[in-house]
C-alpha cells in the first residue's frame, strides 16, 4: 500500500508539472487559433514560424547569447572552482558564500543592479550588455556544478603528476580538467538552459532591436500570444530534452 501511494504521489506531481507543456505541444498542431478547442491536425504554425522574420531573429539572438555566455561562463566558472578548491577552509567558505549571493538573490535585484552599473559606465544597451549580464548570473551555477567533482578528486593525483615532472599547466590540462569534465559539462548545460530561459535580466539589460524569445513573448502577451509561439516552445522543449538525454547518456558512459 505504501508503494502505491508513493507512485500515486509521484504521478500527480509529474502530471502537475508537465501537463501544461503537453497541452502546449498538442495545440501547436492545432489548425485553429483558439486554445480551448481542437479543430484539425495541421503543421501550419510550424510553417508560419519558419517564415516569421521577427521570431526567427529573436531565436537567433537567444541562442547566440546563450552560446557565447555559456562558453565564457564555463571557462570562468571552472577555473574559479579550481581556484576556490585550493584555498584554506575559512577563505574557501567565504568565497562560496559570496558565490551563493547571485544564486539566492531574486532575478530582479540582479537585473536592476546590472542596469544601473551599465548606465554608470556609459555602456550602450544591446547584445554586448545582454551577453555580459548572462555571463554574470550563470558563472555561480558553473562553480557549484564543478566543485563536487573537485571534492571527489584524490588530492594525491595532482601531487603524483608533479612528482613525475608535470608542470602546473600540464597538471591543470591533463589531470584536473579531464577528471572534472562531467562537472564542466553539467555546468555548461545548466548555464545554457538558464540563459535561454531568462526573462527578467534580459528585459532590463537588452537594447532596442535586440529581442530574445522571452522578451518577444512578453511583448506579444499584450496583444495576444501568436500560436506560432506554441510551435516554437515545442521545438525548444524537444531540443532541451534531447540535450538532457545526451548528457545523461554521457554520464552513464563515463561511469
């Protein structure tokens, strides 16, 4: 009886979480514009999506910003995690507490803070400010993803490499980074997902003419969501699901 209730509880939770996504994907194949009734199966919204220059421009901006910010934040976060792991306990805990601040802070605080910073520096709002903002709030997540793998690494491993004549650079690239590679991939995937998903930070730090998917959907909500967004959301969900499957398969293969 206990197993039955546990399974029922999990089923209800997952249904609550994924039912809206399932409905969105199903209605992306609906020929009609209304989301309350089903007309006929059709791919019309996917066809119109391909022909919509505004949406395609937002998709291009979103994934370009996500790709650049992911690469940079992964490099900074991974090297930062390696550096933090080398400090003494008290200083390491202090740095981790500072790293936790962007994670715990509401997005609106980070967004307004970055906006004020860019204004004070005279930086024009646009793609550059958007990329810098996404790097700023994704680096802490990369650090948190890499640190557990560093804790699992035997401390004698770098020491053994040093005894064998390896330089600090060789220890970093040939010993430490290969060992923590799963954590780096996890951090990169999380940074990419957070960047694509972000709205608040993007809304406050983007410039005129630089739309992301989230800001475009927000502007569309005032005049009614275009059903093309259903098709786009279905494609993004499928892409993210594929990335998660690939990541899980890589992790299992490594184990």
